[in-house]
């Protein structure tokens, strides 16, 4: 199976309600951004406790809306992988979308946690070398060795993350189970005898990212254009959902 980049941009039009579904997703992304910063407008007119309370509520609402859009992406990719006829989910079952979005976020946390922990240890050693035991004359040498070893381990871990990230994300999207985000064996199976398509996949992801960044820069110069950015980003989610689904399906060929 060859990956069809053009198809990823127009496959959603096969759904008769694609326009309303796209508009709804963009609207939710827009609301998530606006609601989060809405309390800042009234910061001068509110006391500290009320402001913090409103900001907390706004953050929770914004988080829920983002979970819904993440979940929509995950379910779309899942449906594309399994060739489900109704590949664009309905916005009616909001709870299901939020649950799927929570799984996406939790999976990412589990995946990036080792990276964050190692980075935190290295940062502590660099910023607070006095936390190391005092070995007098050789303390500086020990510090340098630990920093070098930590940076090397950090680099190796980073490279593994880069290589395995989308493979593990694809593993998760096949069954929407959180632990699939840590199933390296299953993820490696996607790349087995499929390296060329994985390289193509990475290239397509980079191209989509560059297109979105370029269009966002162009749109931000006008008020109307800036307001359209959430819809552009949500559309890029749907494009990416098909790209990753196409790659996963190539491993089954």
C-alpha cells in the first residue's frame, strides 16, 4: 500500500456532514482558547480570590473542550485504521470524545515521563551542584562526569522518543487503550519491513506542520484571519489522523 498524501487533505468530504463537523471542531478549539483568557479581561475589577476561582473554572472548561477535540482526532484515526464507514465521529456523544481525549493525554504523559524525569535530574545537577556529595578535590570532576553521562543518556532517550513516538501513537490509535502507548513490541511491528513508508510518513507530518505554520503566520496579520486559525489547526488534526492511519495500515500489507 502506497501512502496517498493528497487523499489526507480531501477524505473528509466523503462524509455528507463534513462541513458542520469541521465547523464544530474549530468552534470548540476557538472557545477553548477564548474561555481560558476571558478572566484576564476582568482582572482589574476582581479581587484576587475571585479572579483565581474564575481562572480555575475557565482552565477546567478549556481543558474539557481540548480533550473533546483530542478525542475527536483519536476516534477519527481509529475509524480510518479500521476502515469504519462513519469515519468522522458525531459530536453528539461528548462524553465518549472527552474520554478518548483523556486517554490521549494520559498516554502522552506516560510516554514522556522518563524523558522529563531524566531532564529534571540533569537540570538539578547543573543548577544545584551542591546537592552532590562533597568529595573535595574531585567533586568538580564527579559533577562533570555525571552531567556528561546525563546529557548522553538524555540524547539517547530523545532519539528513541523521536523514533518510537508515532509508532507508539499508532499502537494506541489501533485500540485506544492507554497501555498501548507503551507497547514497544507492537509499535516496532509497524516499522518492520516498512521503514520506507515510515520515512515517508515522517516527511508528510513535517510538510503538514510547515503548511499549518506558514498559513498561521499569514492569517495572523488580519483579525478575521487570526480568528480562522483554530479551524485551520483542527483541520490539520483531521489530515494528520488520516496520515497516521494510512501508515498503520501499510504495516498490514
